[in-house]
C-alpha cells in the first residue's frame, strides 16, 4: 500500500507546472510546494561551514608551494604565447616543492598550467571568487535563456572553432545571476558535434583578466603544449582528430582547475561513430555543480572555498537549475531518444535515471561497442561521459534525474515529455 504522506512524482509535476505557469522563480517554487516537495524539489540547504582550517591552511600552503605564482601575469606568460611553438622548458617534475617555492619567489614562471596555481586566490581583488569586473557588470540586464539540449548537426569533416574565454554575468533562473567565467559567453560553452576522424582546428583567444586554457578530453595531444594557459589578449591554437566516439568533456585546465571548471568553463563535444547509430532524437546534458557566494549587487559569484567543501548549492543540467522542468524536452511516441550525458563536476557524479522508463542500451565506452542492455540507472563520473538510449513506446511525462537525490533535488532534474 502506498503511503498517503509520500508525494508522487506526478503530483509534484502538476504542482510545479502550475507554479511555473504563475511565473514563479525556482527558489519560490520550493516554498510553494512545501515540505512534501523534499523528495525532488527541496530548497538547497546552506553550505556547511568551512572545514577544519588546519586542512585548509595545509592545502593552501601546498598550493602556494607548488604554484607558479605570477606577480605580473601577462609578462610571465608571454613566454608561452601562441607564437612560441616550442615546448615549455620548465621541468617541474624534477624539482621538489622547496625548489618550487624558491623559484616562485625569485623568478617569473612560464606557465600557470599543470600545478596548483594559487594566483587567483592571492588576488585580493577576487578573494577566491569569480567576481571580476566583467563577470559582474550589467548583471541586472542579463536575460534568462533556456540552454538548447538538442545535438546540433555535424558541421563537416573539418571543424573550425575560434572561441573566446570571456567573463560575463549569466542568468540561470528568474532570480539568480552568476558571475561566469565562460567559453563564448554561456555556461556550459557551445555543444560541438563531429565524427570519429574529423579534424578539429581549435583556437582559444582569452578576453578575460585571468589566464585561461582549453583541455578537450576528445583529443590525444601533448597537454603541456596544446592545453597551455594564455594571458589576456593572447591565443592558443591546436588541431586534433578524435579517435573514439562518445561524449567528451572539455574544460579550462588552468590551475586551480577546480576554480575554472567551478566558475563555468566547461562543455561537451559529441563524437559520433564512423558507422552511424540508429536514427534517434539526440540530446546533450552536461551536469555541473554550482557553489555560490551570497548575492552582491544582484550577482552571485562562484566561491572557491565552497568548491573545496564539495557541498554544492545547486546541481544542474546545462547550467540552469530545473530548466527542463519549466520547459521540457519534447519527443513523440515511437521516437528513439539518445541522451549524451557528460558530467563536468567539478567533483560529483551523475547517477542518470529516467523515472518510468528504462534504457534499452547504455554505452559505457565508445558506441556502438561497450553496450549494456536493460539499465535503470548508471553513474557518469565527474570528467566522464556516456550515451543512454531508450525507445519511447508509451506517452507520458518522464522525469530524468540525477538519482543521487541529494543532488537531484538541487536542480539536476528535467522532464522528457513523450507526446502521442
Ligand atoms: Cu580558465
Ligand atoms: Cu579534464
């Protein structure tokens, strides 16, 4: 017998739908739904207090010791600008931490990559948050936009991308604007679609004050060269050919990577296999966590200390909490649906599940191989991606969720509406 005190997902959907139609913001929906909404739509608890300060000091000391501290970021990084094709000549692996600390004090370093760079943390202007001038300016005017989850068509065998790293406020719900560090002005960055063996010619130009870089998980390439950081006004270019099919995360790899992914610098590239998969409606979902400071001047900055605590304020698909509850993904009965699910983290996995449905196929690795059949839930690790397929043979409104509900109810939920 069902417990009358336990809410049904369908009831919650109706209530949320009604509340959404009244134009309420996500935060207000929680209170509108009351305590029973805790199953799916609870109010995110406040983040836990900062952890043991001893641990933090130890971390920061280590970060400081390893850091490639940059008194004048631009000057220090000029040596690894795009014109210089040679490898970075620093040999950090051969030095111990003491030597690093010494080097940090005596000589400018070449690159902020690859180590726990605490340059951002030391920047008194930023206080370990993403609140740069460009990321906060004009926050009131930032317009909410649903992130289209539809897989875009493949562009051709040669894909040329010239992206900009850019600080900008991003409205993620009616009542919340975040101070984003972005690729191309959105969180996540653009969805890229190619095929195994295509050529990706990529250039990143950094328009932001902090150095940035680009790490494509779909590339097999020397990271020290290709994924190097570039200071404001400079660019880095590289070319790669994806060898394996799947959905792969990309992200800024500039240290501290946690801060850069956590502030919005991530996205997904879908690499279709050489032999086409069966026809399907294809969607891309990138899960990420949001660790936010209190609002200041109408914008919430991403907070590095909260990222270290790993208790997110929100967990979201494609950068906005509950966006596909407000505006579901719609398909028709008879459609095959393929979800390419990437988990950008920065820390937690996504236990992907569709309520009332089952995946007939989940590809653990490169499709069409590595498939398992008849799956209810599968976990996509932080920094990973998987392909989930289901056949929509009955009509209905099916919630897709992170079934780790402590995170699902913080915003990692949406609806797949299967229309007759
Ligand atoms: Cu970055
Ligand atoms: Cu990575």
